[in-house]
C-alpha cells in the first residue's frame, strides 16, 4: 500500500505518548510488545541488529503512568523510497489511536528524509491493519500471491494474498 503526500492528523491517544527509540530502555521491551501484539514468541535475538538498521526510524508508544511500552513502529528510508516495516500495539491499548499516532510519526520521519511516497506491506486478510492504513491515507497499489503458499491454498485462502509495493517480493 502506498501513501503519497502528507499523512492525516493523528492527535494521539490519551495517556500515552510517542517518542523515539532508546536502545538501552527499549531493546528488551520491543520484543515483548511484538509478542503481545502478534500472539507469537518474542522477537528473536536479532532485534538489536534490526533496530540498528535505522534506529531513528523506530518509534515507541509509551503509557505515561507506568512508563510501559504499548506499541512500536519500524521504518526506514533510502533515496526516494520510504518504507514502514512492523507496526504493533498491545491488545490492551487498541482502538485508542496509538497505531495512528505511531504511523503518522514514522511517515513524517520518512518524508523528512526526502521521499514523498511511503509504502507498507499488509496481508489482505489482516483487516485491522488494512483498515488502519486506508484510514491513514494509504491505497492498495498491488496484491499478489504469497510464494510460500501452494497454488491451491493461494486460490482458496485470502490470507495468501497481500498488498505490496511495486517490485517487492512476498514474505
Ligand atoms: C493493527 C494495529 C496496529 C492497530 O492498532 P490500534 O492502536 O488499535 O489502531 P488505532 O486505534 O490507531 O486505529 C486507527 C484506525 O484503524 C482502524 N482499525 C484499527 N483497528 C481496527 C479493528 N480491529 N477493526 C477495524 N478497524 C480497525 C480504524 O479505522 C481505526 O480508527 P477508529 O478507531 O477511529 O475507527 C493493532 O491491531 C495490532 O497491533 N495488530 C496486530 C499486529 C498487526 O497486524 N500489525 C500491522 C501489520 S505489521
């Protein structure tokens, strides 16, 4: 999916704030937010290396009262290409505008590097994510079959289809 131009305003959630990534505070917390958001094991040990790819493009939503991380987004820009990677919010903080605020912060960062267009991948059946990206101005530019799915499964399962930037590979 692709957003061209300014992202829409995102006032941010009451009781939480978005800030830049602080490795010493966040490097053990992000993998746990990831696990809570996706219902998977914590992000593997390579998180620090992943974050080091562009730490300025990682933003964390933190609840003000207890200082707990409740969401994060990763992004990076190269040349005229801006890309949002992982966006995650823990279940207890959903539908309060946390993701909207994180996404806007990432897009503003990417646009500050030069790109006018920002892209993101989303599984077509990941309805909350797709609705979120649309609500934030992103449009589907391509859908394609997951190369890891069999052709029968690809035909039968919408989860094997996703939106992706031009020329991107599935994954
Ligand atoms: C997708 C996700 C990041 C949304 O986080 P969130 O903080 O709840 O999203 P927001 O509160 O900012 O929602 C903004 C808009 O997105 C849409 N949206 C978000 N969650 C939705 C849901 N469950 N169903 C329908 N629309 C939804 C709505 O349009 C919403 O605006 P509204 O609340 O005014 O109607 C969160 O559900 C999540 O972490 N999911 C698992 C991980 C994931 O799929 N990440 C994205 C792909 S990497």
